[in-house]
């Protein structure tokens, strides 16, 4: 049994009953999210279809009058629109740009270096520590966004997200980061062949489905949020 889920006018994808139950219990799916399956007369809030333990409510009548606000109904996954190549490039650029302000303390620290001993003052050491901690915090936050929303800050700012290719559902940690970024990064770092792979990876974005090699590797594509 497959459910279609939606939130704030945007389709989240299709999920099995067990997936909905698990995600609803863990808080990844909200009670106010809308769900629909074949046989139901209309979209209904998840809280109506599933009880607090994440299991289908026994009293659900799939042919009952619609309870969901019709203004929040969404189209099917066929209406998903792919992110443009320019928007994807812009998001990547913004992700790099977001790091620059965090490097300001390190830039401040450079003039404090003793030219003879090449050692930093205590103020300089603190500035470098602030930069390192800030960059680490940004990385962790981006990892959180990727795992829960399929977005980095750059993608969030430009309104695009990574979703599963097969059903446009949330990509999750494994697909959005582990396969798409980490494993793909290992390939690009391979001595000799790495740069060639990286170039081919980028050029694949000019294919009809706009999927780079890392998209195909992870089973994802990038769509408008």
C-alpha cells in the first residue's frame, strides 16, 4: 500500500505504509501533512489517517467526506520541475560564498604573527579557533539540511532540493550526502583519474535529465522546492 504525502502545497513523494508509520513516529512526517492513497476520496491530514503511534487509524473511512483543506491540495509527482543548470551552479557558488565571512577572524589573525618566530599571538590563536569552529558548525548544519530536506544553504536560498529519482521523496542522509557527496568525492580524489572523473561528472549535467554522475550514483535528481 502506497501513500502520497504533501506539505505546504509541495509533494514530498510516495511512501509505503511502514515508511509513513516510521517517519510519523519519529517526527519526520507531521500530523498536519496531507496524505492520499488509492481509494481515498481526497487528501487527508496524516493525523487523521495515522494514530499517535504511527499506525493506521482503525476507524478511517476512505470514502468519507474530505477533511483536508482543498486549498492545500497538490498535484502529483508528474508536475515536479527540474532545477535549471544555472540555478544549480548558483547554489554551488553560494555554498562556497557562505564560507568567506567565517574566514574573517583568520584574516585578522595574520597580522598578529611574529615575523621572526612565525608564531601567533594569543589573540591570533583565538581568531583561528573561531574560524575553525564556525566552519565546522556550517558543515554540520549543511549536513543536517541535506539529511532532512535535501538542501544545503545555497540550495535553500535558491529554492531547489535533492530528491529521490524514482519517487521524488526525501533523499535522506545516505543518498543526499553519503553517496552523492562523500563517495563521489572519493572518486574525484583518486590520483590521476580523479580530475577526469570530476570533469565527466560535471559535463553529465548537459544530458536531457540534467543528472550528473553523482546524481546517477546516488539515485537522485535536483528539483525546484
